[in-house]
C-alpha cells in the first residue's frame, strides 16, 4: 500500500516531467515498488532522457536528480537517476542481478518510446542457465571466507573476522536466493529478500542476527552448517580454492564483474 502523501507526491512529479520535452519516460522504482517502504520512504525514480540530454548530463557529471518533497510530507524527497533508452536495451541483454532487481517491478508512468515495458519484461526473467555456475562460485566464496574467519580467529585479527563474517552471510544468502531463483537485491534489502525466500533453512535469519552481534566460531559453524546441509548443492568434484582464486585473485585480468554482483 502506498501512503496518500506519497501518492500525491508521485502525481506531482509525474505531471512535472510529462511537460519536459527532453524526458522520454518516467519510471517509479525503489522501496515503494518493492513493498519494503514505510510512511517516510522517499520517491525513487528513473528519468529517461533523450540521447542529447543524457549526453549533456554525462559530460557535466550530473546524472542524479534531487528535489524536496517537503510540501507533501516531512522529510520527503525525490531521488532520481537519469538514463537514456540504451540503458534498458543493454540491461535486457546483460544486466547483473542487482540491476535486474532494481528494475523488475518498476512502474512505467509514461513512455513516449513505447519500448521500456518490453525491456523490463526481458530484464525480469531469471537466468536459470547460470544457476550451476553461480552455485559453485558462491559455495567457494562461503568456504573461502570461512577459512579466512578461522585464520583470523586464531590470530585475533578483528578486522578480518568482521569482513569474513559479512562475506559468509552474503554468500549464504546468495546461495539461498539462487536456490529460490530470486534476484540479489544488493546489500540494503538482502535480508528482507532472504526472509521472503520460501525455501531456506529453519532459523537462518536468527542465526545471522546472532552472528552479526557475537561473531563467534560457534556462530560461524552453525550458519555454514545450515547452508551445507540445506541441500545437495553439487554432485561434482569440488575444490573451493580454484574458484576462489579465479574470482578474487585473477578476476582483474579478465575484466569481469566482481563476484558479489553477478
């Protein structure tokens, strides 16, 4: 449910951009579209510009749009990202999961090109052909960061323990999302999406919350054990070191996307 003051704000900004010749389309995105919002949530938008207007903004390093919405509710504001149509075309071909999550439930307010809805439909399709690959790579990250946590615990390296804890939680969650064919929403909404996943180990969110507070060896063993026993992830020979090296130490040589965002 969208709150009345947010609806009024959205109606205002939609009418404003309809009058702009350089605006091709307007989309609402963000927490309201994801149904993660509350009465204080801002109005997230994508403003699709003509190629000329977009090129000008790129040259000026000015692709973010901000406007106060205080006239509609206290603390309210409009948060817009400016793109052109090519952004949606490229996203439909090779967007990473955070971008797909960002766009999959977007509301197209108006679109003078009559193309964006088709692109969003394509963007919203989960790539099942990469499930096996992602599963192996995420399992390797989980095991690799567990090894780092164990080493950090032995040496009382608090920084590495904290980093490894966050990474283990991230890749535990990513494995569950892959198993449920759910997009990775990036970090802000990760645990919200994990909560919504129908197939997950009982108590995993409680285990994560406890680990974030305590950061103990026992907590790590509990979380990693939950993931390992959740299902048979692979019947193939598995050596996490090989994947870890490829995804961390030599990734820069291939100029591929960082493992956390695929």
